[in-house]
């Protein structure tokens, strides 16, 4: 009589911890946990001992003491009498502004270069290949230094802008590029200008509503509204109307030569321009490659299929190619934004006062709190990059192909 | 049967005519230009714009470059020569001509006695021979004068090959060591030299006693042999423990907590014995004398070599089924990637001493190499993870069904495919690492860009920018461009699909 029985249950032996796959992972993790704990304890212990030997402790109170140094680019008012915390915020804003502007410019140049690199025009494609390879294979630091040297060494001095001097303002006498910085007009907000701004914001909101209405209408009835022209009109007309009705409340203050330097207008420092341009140019080369590979990743059959369905070329691009290419393009694009943000810490090379040189530089030097300062600096960068990468993960999961 | 031949035919052509020549617009250069430059109106406009851009850029740069002045002693000298020749603009390449050795090697010491013996025997004899000049007969000032007078009379090329023979030999051997890794057609036995190369390079670059690198290498070999022997007799656990114990005895002092010092670690003891019997070695060079492009190559190469295994390990850890290992790897990768390299470098230079046992301090260069390695390995881990994720699940299942254990399935099935997929990403990370070596200038190492500042700080070359930046940029470009081309070649060679 054959009877199926379970094999006799073996009693647990100690060697199973090592040789039995069921228990081995547990063993490894316990050993790893112990080692990690030991390492952490050792690190903390060393830090405490070393700090005690130096007579230091870990406190963040220094953030609320007077900074005592000036910051040459402030988006919010700051004097040397303000606190270190405020200096850090000024630095953070400076980092963010160069990062955001850099991302915008890098995207514009990068998309242009990427598309042109695929151009059927041999010459244009070669020029763009050269541009991309030159940018990608040379350190960013060199580009920052080169652009900075261009801005400070190869641009005219303010005195050259005098009557009979060799230099002149560009763009209808509104922008001056000099070795002291770039001067642009400053808008002056008179009474009633708020209304103009409000109208502008409302019309931008209107554009979004219009797009939704148009899409819904197309889905319901099949009629296509001329969205682009309507948006264009909505963008300019109401604002211009409000501007003239209110009696032109917004005026521009032009940069003027006064004494040895320009007065009036907004001064954009060369350090900012150098960092911004170099970051944008460098990152745009990477973005160009991403755009190129994204477009190439959409197979030719997709275009042919769209044409076979009788879809026009521009709508093919808009409805068939771009949505598929963007799914390939956007994740690496966002990680390039992340790189650009982190690379903005190279501001140190040109003396731009970003968060690393306020919180992580002068504040540390003045207070001697390197541990706390570097910790806060690291946390700032970490939070920024986690926010950006979670945005990327969100996008990824929303466009992911739904598989089995 | 056939009706064709029943009627006489007036004329039948028996030979084929040669094909008529294509119309002149459809061949050769003209056709190529029509297709690639002026295929449509828009294309033609693009071509003209492109030609204008090229002309604009070249008309600015070419005269400046080609009219460059190669022989001058200072920037003012350059300007005088330029004005004398009646040129509007001219590059002052003389700074490169004068200082290229400094950009390549920083303040790394030259082998002055060798230079003196080889090329200035008479001057050396007049000064009283090598011993008098270099071994204490002359005081420091006199010796510096002698050496600088001697170097002024020696061409830079001779100084490169004989004064800097140590870094140059190390570079040459680096090429020999890397070649079998890059090109599989070379004999595999050359890999043995690749393994030995780090010790050779350390000895050549840092100098000191020859016995230190030799004994460290022998010690590591001994550990592995002991581990293997024990493993074959007592199983894996015994082998690992034995190897670790041997490592402790050779390289560390396991009995230090008992207050027993002197015999252990074995390494310095044995080295002392050898040094007293055969005191062979080279003049020691300390890390703070390293600089220039050599520094970039040293940091870049060590970073690349060390970060690859670490990055693969991190990627595997992140994919691991063990939660603890996975969390640790994820945390490590995200924290390292989330913070710029500059902040890590400052951490290494400002804070590392806080985390180490009191009283220890180690070399800034070593700290930088460690930081750059950790940084690159986090990026590599993400690249390799992408490759691992791209493999179909069937590969993992197939490896399991063959009865391979974890390491064997990784080594034989998964990693070869995953790494092949991630080659472009890996090489991009390496290029990024190599370019990032320029950042060490901010923590006080003399990288090429830092040296351009040092050169500009001298009175002769005050105010010179472009020539130096272009030279340094071209150096980096050459290396990075080679790496990216190599990755394309490798991709081609390893491609197994659709051929």
C-alpha cells in the first residue's frame, strides 16, 4: 500500500542558519544590522569625542545671530545686520533663481539643438554635433570660467558708453552690457498697474479654460476650435487694453550713465550671467541628446501609420509622435534639471552668492559651525532633489504603459 | 514550335547598350549638395544661416589662433611682438609653450640629479658632483639656483621624459595595464600585470621604500591563498574567517586593546627587516606636491576602477529581497546623489576628521579619491539598476531553474546582460567623474584649472585667460572624447541582436 506522507519534519539545526536558503537571508541581515549599528555607534562616538576635545557642541542657535556680512544679490531685502538664517534664505533664493532660469534656457537651447541635430541639412547637423560634443566633453567649471572671463574681460567698460565711446546700448538703448554687469530697464509700477497685472493673470487663466472647453467640444461634437489664435489674442489683447485704458501705468526706467557707472535700471551681476549661461549651455548639450534619442525612439511605422490614416503632418507630430517621444524624454530631462540645480553650487568659482557660499561658506567661517552648516546645506539639497525626483516618479507612473 | 524565328526580322539588337550617364545634376558632389544642403527653400535658408555662423565664428577665432605667438617670455612681450607685426589680435600661445609642464604635473618634483647627470655633466662636475650638489654639500638656496639654471638650459621635452620619468612611466604602464581590459583580442595573461599595476603606480608616483607596495601585494595574495586553502577544507565560512584573520594579522593590530604592540601588525615589522637589509626605493613625494592634469588622471582612474564594483554591489543590494540591505542601499544612493559633489568634497576636507577616531588624519588626496568614488558609485548603481530592470524576468527564472545559486546566476546570466545594456550610462558616469575631478580645486588641490590661476598670479602672465582655458579644455576633451568613442565601439562589438 502506497501512502503519501509528508517527509518527517527535521528539527532545527544551527547550521541551517548558514546553509539553508530559508534562514540564510535572516542571518545575513542580522549580521549586517549589527555591523551597521557598530559603525554608527563608532561614528557618533568619534564625533562626540572630537567635538568635546574642541570644546564644541551641536547647536543651531547661531542661525539667529547677526550675520555681519553683505550679499551682493538679494531677492529679498538683506543687510549685514540680519540673521544667518535670513542670509541662508537669501542664498537659497539665489540658488533657486539661477536653477529655474537655467532650466528654462537649457530646455530651449537643448530642444533646438536636439531637433537641429536630426536635420536633413548636413551642415546644420554637423554644427550641432560639434556643439554637443564640445560641451559634453569639457568640464562645466571651464565653461563657467570662460563665460565669466568673456563677461569681465571682453565687454566694454562703463566709460566706453560715453558720447563718442566705442560701446553703445543695445535693444533700442535699453540694455547695457558692460564689464560691471548687464543693465536692463526697471519697470516702475505706478497706481493702477495692479489692475493690468490682474487682467494679465486672468487672461492666462482664461487660456487654460479655453483649451479645456475646446477639447471638450471636440470630443462631444467633433468641431475643432482655432485654439492657438484665440489663445494668442487672449494673451495680448485684454492686457494691452487695460494698459492703455488705465493710462499706461507701467513705465520703464532705463539704465543711464552716471559718474563712473550706470545708474537706474536693474544691474545683473556678471557672476550671475556667467553661471546662468554656462549652466544652460552645458546642460543644453545633454538635453539635446535626450531630445534626439527621444525622437528617434518613436519608430518610423508610427508616422507612416498616422499618414495612412490621413492625419496631417503637423497633427501627426502633435498627436502621435510627441506624446510617445515625451514619455522617453521627460524622465532623463528632469534628472538633467536636478543635475543643473546641483551644479549651480559651482557658483563658488565666480563668487555668486548662492546657498553654498552663504550658509555653507561665510556663515560657517564666521561661526565655526561647520558640522551644523554642512548638515543644513546637505538637507536643503537633499530635499530639493527628493522633490524633483518625486515629481519625476509621479510623471513616470502616470505615463507608464499598462502591462500585465 | 517557336513562332518567333519564322519571320525574318530586320534588326535585332544583340548586345546591351551601356546605360546613359545620369544627368549632371544627379551625380557626385552636386547631387549630394542638392540632397543635403538645398533640398527645399527652408533647407537652403538653413544652409546660408549655417554658413554665416561658421564664417562669423571662424573669422573671429582663426586669425587669432593662427597668428598666435609661440615664443615670448611674458604677456607684455607677446603684446609687443603682436604690435611689431602689425596684427590686430593674436593668441599668446607662448604661455603654453613656457608652462605646459606645470599644467601637466603641477609642482610634482623633477628628478634633478638625473637631469644634472645626463645633460649637465660639466656644470655638475664644476659644482663638485652629485653628492656635493644634492646630498648636502650645497645649502638649499645654492641648490635651487643650480637647479633652476640647469632647467633653463634644458628643453621642456627632455624635462618631460627624464625629469618626470616617474609619472611618465606610470602613465605608460597605465596604458599597458588598461589595454587588455579594453581590448579582448590582447592576451589574457596581461591581466596579471593589470592586477599588479596599482602597486607599481603607487611606488612610482609616491616613491618611498619599494618594500611597502611589494609586501602589501604579497600580503593580499597571502590572505587570498590562506582563505582558499581553508575554504577547500572547512567550507566557505572557515575560508572567509581564515582570510579575515590573516588580513587582521598582516595589516592591523588585533591585540592593540591588550596593549600589545611591536610585532603586530606584521607588515611594518617585516618591512623594517627588509628595509634594513636592502634599502631600495625612490625619493618620497608627498600628496600635496601632486597637481596638474596628472592629478585629474590619478583621481579619475582610481575613482573609475574603485567605483565600478561598488556601484554594481549597490545596484544588486537595491534589488535585493532582503529589506534591511535594500533600505541601506537606497538610503546611501539617494543621500549621495541628492547632494552636489562640491558639498561632499567640503565635507571630506572640513568634517571627516570629526568622524574618525581622535588623532587620526589621513591624506587629503586619499579623502578626495574616496569621496569621488562614493559619489560615482551611487550614480553607477542607478545606471546598473536600469540595466537590471531592463532584463526580462524570464532570465532570472531561467537562471533559477538551472539550479544556479544567487552569485552564480548573477555572474553568469544576469550581470553580463545588464552591464551590456548599461554601457553607455556607465561610460557617461565615468566621463562625468573625470570632468568632476576639476572640482578638487575648491578644497585646495592643484588641479589644472587651479594652476591656471597660479600661472596668472605670476607677474609675467598676469591677465592671460583664453589660451590657458583652451589648453586645459582640450586636454579634458581629448580624454572624454576617447572614452565616449570607446563606449560606442564596445556597444558595437557586444551587439548580438539583428545582425
